[in-house]
C-alpha cells in the first residue's frame, strides 16, 4: 500500500494498557459478546446512579439503538465530581491563549465551581432538562464550562463552530429551537478579532424564541446590549450559587446535538445520548492514547467539531485527565507555536489534523528543531487521510522517531474513534488507520453490496451497533434511516471508501459521496451550490472537490451565469463573499470556473463524475460521455479548465 517501512511497537510501549497480548482477545470478546464486554467497561469507566437493565438493543433498519437502558448517570458528575476526592487541585484544563503570554490553569475544584455557577445561571433563565442551548464560543475555558453546565442540568447543547456565519448560526438555532445562546463578545485567533456577539445579534433577529444570550467578556470590546435578553457571564456567575445538584439522567437521554454536512440538503443535527457516548469517548481516550494519570493531553481541534467534544472535553475529563484548550492557530505568532506550547506546558500526548501538519511541514524543520518536545510520548492524527509523507515528517521530525502515531478514523456520527492503531499493540503503517476499535464490526462492500473477503477495496460499512452511535437526526428520524441505513440494508453506511490490505490493515481513501473535506472541515457540495445560486446573476452551479496540497481538498465551483450576463472578476468576488456570508470563511471557493453549460444526462442529472475528473485535471479518464444530453459541453469545460 505504501513504500514506507512498518514501524514496530517501541520498547517504551510494551507496558501499555493494550498490547499484542490482550488486544486480540479483547477485540474478539467485544464483537462476540458486546453485552459482557461493554457492561464491564461501563462499570470501569463510568459512575452510575443506578445500573442498567440491558446493555444494548438495536435495529439498524429502523435506525434505533439503545445502550444501558434504564441506567442513570450524569455526565458532569462523571467528568468533575467523582475526581474531586483525589484531584481537586489537579489541573483539569490548561488554557493557552492566542497571545503566547496568556494562559490559565483551571483545577478540578475550580471547574466544579464554574460549571455549577453557570448551570445555576441557566436555571435562573428558565432552562430545564431537555431544553436546547446553543454554544457559539471561541476556544476559551468557558466553552467547556458551558457544555458541562448543560449536562449538569440535563439541557441539550448544540455547539456551533465560531467560524460559522450569522446565517449558518441562525439556521442551526432554529432547527433545534434553542432558547439560549452562550457566546463571547469577541474571539481572538492569530491576532485577529472575530465579532461573535455581533454575529449572534444578527442571527437572533430571526430567532424570536431565544430569550437569553449569555456573553463572556473575552476581549472587552464594546458590543450592542439588549437589556432584557443579554446576560453578562461574569456578573451572573459571580452572583449564582456555586453548588448545583446534578440532574440524574437516563442513559438514553439526549446529551448534545452537533450539526454536520451531508451530501444533500442542509446540515443534519446529529444527536448523541448520555451513557453510550460518554463510555465510547472515555474508553477510547484511555486505551488509544494509553493515557496515564497526571499526563497533559492536547487535542488541537475546535470544540465546535466532534473531535473537540469527545477528545478535548468529555473523553479526557471523564478520565480525570489534564486537557489543553488552545485559543490560537498553528502559525501565530510564528510557525513554531505548536512545538513551543508543547514545551511550555510539558504536553505528553498531542492530537492534531493532517492539514495542520502539511502546512507546518511546508515551512521546514527549523521551527520544530528549535524546541525540545522531550515531554512528548504519543502523537495522533484525525480528520482526514494523512498522506505517508506528512506521517513520516510527523514521526521523524516532531516525534524524533520515538513517539508512535495513532491515525484515528471516525465521524461526527460515530461519537468516538472507530479505526485506530493501539500504540502498544499495532505495528504502524504510515497512512493506515489500521484496525477497528473495540466493538467496531467493519466490512467492505462491493458495488453490488456484497461483502468483500480478505484484501480489497470497497465501501466502508459497520455491521453492528457501537456505544457512540448516532441516535437520530434531530427532528428528522427518517433522514437518519435514509442517509445511513438504507443504502446497504442491515449495515451502517459511513460514506467513506477504504481498502484492506493482506495484513488486514484498513486504509481510508476518502468520501464516496458528495461531501468535501476541506482542511479537515466537512462540507456538503450542495451547501456551497445553494449559496452560489442565491446570486441573482447565477442560473446554476455544481461544486466538486479537487486535490489541494495543504487543505487536502479544495472547493471547485462550476458556475453558469444567467443568460445575458457577462461574467467577470467582480462577479467572482461577489460569489466568494456570498459563500462566506451564507456558510463561513471555511466555505470560500478556491476556483470558480464559468460554465456556459453543465454536463447532464438526458434526464437532467448533473454528471459529477465528469466534473470531478475535469477539476482534478484527469482528462484521460473522463469515462463514458455518450449518455450526456449535450457532449459538447464537456469540450468547452475542458478548454476553459486549461486557463486555470
Ligand atoms: C469524515 C468525518 C473524526 C472526527 C473529525 C471529523 C474523514 C476522519 C479520518 C482519518 C481518513 C478521516 C472521513 C470521515 N476522516 N478521520 N483518520 N483518516 N479520513 O469528523 O467532520 O464528521 O468527518 O472525516 O471521510 O467520514 P467529521
């Protein structure tokens, strides 16, 4: 699969939680007897107020799954209170600000205090169990406080990435009918301010049911203030009681909603529940990162994505770990920032995305080598396929050939890691996510939907429920069934393609649907297309991905202007602005190509396969174009492509 050599398990990991001696037997039990396996895990990793009646029951065709039914627990108790007897003074969160001179340490005792106070503020605004709370925050400790405060009282949080536009924020608030928004005056990233409160104000013009907006003063900027609606976070928290009794939740009560993009329509509100999700996040954190008490763990994701939910907040805190929250960006004030922060806070385990590694690799080794990184023990990668070149650089230069790399494949819908090496058990093949996590029953299907045995390439599907499984698409259960459980009946369809080599290693090849992965951000081509056609000079648009050195995938837009419109650069600029306005800066098109027509079948369906090939400049493999209504369209698109 790759010419790069296999890296054996290092001596230093021979005593890991999972080794070659116990992995196979544990994995086998997790598949053959999930009830026993996960029952033991649930006792080991979680504190329960009341035990469950049944470990698991599920029905894929109906999109139903229940884990630990009848069991009662509270997530904030698991992430905070139960660690207090031993770890009250241990750092729970180390916060590193955008400015390198700015940092904060929050102990478990302080975390308890902050979370309870905010929970009481939410209660004082009428929030109860089951209500939805939108969190639109920069990467500051209060983002984690807000999530945990919701869990304290059984409210369902919906974190919206702070890079989304007011329009995108509004859609998400309305879709899950949130009644409160928690935000900050401004965010700070790479020295630039992000007007979060102003974005919220704009969004809330169209959200009459939001009665409260809790605002953290991050930069102290002047912001518009709506007296009856807006609440000053620090004043209200200071006035609130520092104790808040934890709401006892059912294992299957909703924990959070997180919006993610699909191949069609608007983003889906992925709903996760309490017991199964927390167990998946906590157990995978412990085993995959081989976490040891007292270690400092740093995941560079944003809490606006699932990686931040599971591996900045819930997984680490449920294990009583010390987790970092980093407000900044990898290249500010200089491209050595990650490595400097690792030295500053003596980070032991570092988990980041391939896009960041590629960008930093491009700058050269010098900024890395200026730092020590001697605290590092383990490295991780997540979010998109990691090319073997970036993998090797990460391994040799960042980890000095001392630290294993866990390349973890999973999705918003899976809640936690699904395919991953175990650093003490898995010889590493650069670029392969390797083997399934406990309880994950994988298969590859061919075009006909039949399972492929042994080595081969196909569609990646999952045969049985796992604890962190998506429970529904908020407000639209049919969409869950249609998206994940109908393509191949009896399986969960991931949307990814993969190959399995002779040694059983999995290699994820990327999405096989119309979902893009741009710098690790997931985006539906349909979302970008809908933004483009909002322009009154645009008749039609088709968006595809193309290979991009740093971003992994770039956004390539074929745009057909209305008849009589002469397209020019000014119109291009307006279209780019429209995408940013409708979705956010992450949706900025890389290439806009004017297309007098789009290749369509006689029934009017756009042939994306052809558009993808043209965007990738793979003109020799366009395939069969004879079914097109107007084959000449392709010639003109190719001619136009040459000019980009
Ligand atoms: C999609 C899910 C995993 C949490 C962050 C992204 C791609 C994710 C890997 C990996 C190859 C990966 C897949 C997946 N992906 N991790 N290690 N190797 N591809 O979550 O936004 O829900 O995106 O990201 O295509 O389907 P997400």
